[in-house]
C-alpha cells in the first residue's frame, strides 16, 4: 500500500473515529473507569469477534455489555449458565402443535445481537458445543433446519476466577474461538469514589442510541483498509512462533510451555493490532499496537507444563518474557 492510500485511509478513519468516541462517551455515562475493557469490547465489535471476561463479581461486566448494546441499538440477551442448562435452553427447540399435527421451531435466546453468557464455565459440555457452533458459524441447528443468527452477532462471556467449585473447564477449541480474554480488575480509589457518588443516589441516566448496525458494517469494511506493514507482520509471526518453540529465538523457556498459540492467534493479533490503530485514529498498525493487545490475545492460548504451574508461572509471565526478548522492528 502506498503512502497516499495510507493517508487517505487515515483521514477516513479519523472521520469514523468521531462516532466511536461518541459511543465511548455514551457508555461512560454509566460505566466508570474500565477504559481498557471498553476499548477491547469496541475492538471485538469492529472485528466481528467474541470476548471472554474474567473477573470477580461486582465489576460491572454485565452492565458494560448491556450499556453497549443500548448505545448501539442492538438486541441484548443475558443467559446465566448453570450446571442444569440444556442446549435447548440456549438455541431453542422443536415444539409440537396438536391442532396442525406439525412441529415448529421455537427460537432460543441465542437469536440476538449481543449475547452475554454469564459464568460460562458452569455449564456442561453439551451446552458449550451448542454455543460453539453459534460462535464459529453464526448459525444454529434446531431439529433438521439450520437458522442464521442476526448480524452483528457477538458473544461476551464472563467467568469467575475465584469460585471454581461446580465449574467445567472450557474446552480448548472453545477457548481458542474467543478472540480476546480480558482480566477485569478492581477500580482505582478515585474511580470507586465516582462509582459510590454516582450510584448511591437514584440518578436516572438515559443511554441514547448513538451508533447503528450499518455504522458497524462500515467500520468493519474500513478495518480491511488499515495497513499492516510486512515488518509488523513478521513481528506477529515471531511472537506466535516463539510460543511454540522459544529456544529457536534463544529464549530458554521450552520446559514451561506444553502447547503454544494456534494459527488463530496470528490472525487475531493482526486484526486486533489494526483495530487498535483504528481506535487511535490511524490508518496503519505499529509494533506498539501488537504489544498493547498481545496479553489479551495470547493469555488463553498458551498451555503451561505442570512444572511451570508448580513454580507458579503464569501465561502472562511467558508473554512478558517473549515481548522483552523478541526484537521489535
């Protein structure tokens, strides 16, 4: 891509970035702090991905998703995943009509734009695989018929890191389909003061629709035009390859990694760095964009050995090591 095209894309992005800023400001009427979470949610919306949020209860994960749905004018559904949940409770089922003697499909809550899967790791494997088809194919099968899901379709799942009793570990195939895994942390003291002042009084804050599904489509098309230089592409490849064979990059942590990141990590790092550039009003991705989103893209894709876990090494420690050791172009 020549310099003229990059400049042209940049000015188009700056124009569209105004609407993204308006959306961010609208959500922040309700959500205090959590700017990082908000940016990641906007990025998966632009890149047509799914996001897994991990954090203790009470950090406004559900509220953030609901507020975003309201501000974009999208249909929102929340499902609490429980051990007795059945696939039919999620995708729907065939219902018999005795008058006509025929079966008809009763669609489940998955037929929405923004699906919040609360405490996703509490549901059994059958439900996980039903959600997997929806996430990957944007369609579900009820009886013998396959139904497309509305567009845009986005799954935001939450899991509680503390209370692991009665939980099912998510299958690797499903974890890999989440574009990002974000850790939602406690707010700072100042943010918590603002939360206390805002929500201990009955203030009727109205969230307005400031973006439409058409605008999301425009942003997605524009994302394809964001330039990613070959050197940035090489940096992404080096990062992912180093999760599989760190010794090839003179990083002596082979004994800590059981399995490295899949090729999806390469695709998602590329897409997310371009989306990050877009959120900052740029028409080109830089190595800094890659670094900013590396933890969220890679943390759930690196499987550690028992030895590493015994030494209390986390996937974040491994990513930090790789980012420090691999030369930046």
